[in-house]
């Protein structure tokens, strides 16, 4: 998995049949593919770990380790179910569940106790008053580094993956420009040089070739396009 471009597929709250990925994988060993189904389907997907080297993860975890937290799932439960990765701090959790950076940090701590690799999402809202590309990117890099300062406080950066997802690019069909991504990725690299870094936000089969070559970029966090297993496997084979 070391140097291969990672494809982290976040199905969100969409049902994806395990069989649809099995058909698209078609017997290949794909150690750079990480699938993030809903909690209930983690066990259905985990057989692909053994059969095709695919990794499985979750989309969220509780910040608590146990106790009276109705509806929550802790890191130990995820590990037992078969998850080796888990997304934290996704912008949809910040928006709909008001997840704070301090909570995201607690989730990272919980995951690391169970050897689950946290995939930490950071990213800025668009600033409409800034219409200059360089200024927008400068704003973005400062914003994400401030987020990382809180989330990674006293955390070993080599144990986490950081996903740069500009909020305005998520699910909108608007991809950040190559220059913008480059500027922000290089700031993340300077701050957390031992972390792997992903880009996310409307990444798909028609724009991936532009993005994969970006310096210090180790992979993509893919939402909408992950519902199309054939396109995911086609991109993996092309790279
Ligand atoms: P998208 O989602 O690819 O549909 O923009 C990315 C994400 O939310 O991680």
C-alpha cells in the first residue's frame, strides 16, 4: 500500500451492495482501496480484506469509550467489526451534528487506542469576498492549519491520514483547481510532514487525472463517485 495512490470510498448514508464491488474488483488484489460503508455493512464488506486485500473502515466513531451514549458506536466495536480506518470531522458531521474540533480530536485519541487509522477531514468554506485564486488558497491553508493545530495537539501525525476537503467542493461538482490544492497540500505537509494526505471534493472519473499527480498527495477521499464501483476500479487500474 505504501506508495500507491489511495482510493478511500465514503458511501455516506447510501446503500452499496457488497456484491457490486466484488464484481468490479473481479479477483484483483487492490491494496490501495479503502471502503467505508455504513456501520451495519462493515461486517459484510470485511471478507474483501482477506480475498482482495481491500481495507474497510467506518464513517464516524464515538468520542467516548463506553457507557450511556445511546446510538453511539465506540472504537473497540469498530475494530471488532473489521474496521481499520475511520473518518472523523467530516464537514457533514460538523454541519448536521455540530461536531467540534475538540470532539474530533477526542475521536482520534479513541481510534488510535485500537489501532484504527483516523482519516481527519479539514477544509474551508468558500470566501465570496476573496475572488483571487492565490488569496483564496492562502486563506484555505491558514484555515486548515488552524484546524490541525487543535485536532493534532499531542497526537503522533504519522499515525493519521489528513483529508483536505474544501467544503464548497463536496458534492457540488466544483473541484478545487490544481494550484489551489497544491498550495494547501504543501502547507499541510509542512505542518504534519509524516501524515499521508488526501484530497476530497467532487473527485471523479472525469477529473482524477488532473489531481493524482499533485506533489505530496497520497490519495483521494471519494464520495458520490464511490457509488459507481466500476469507475473506482477503472481509475485504480489507470493510475
Ligand atoms: P464528494 O464527497 O466526492 O461527493 O464531493 C466527498 C466527501 O464528502 O468526502
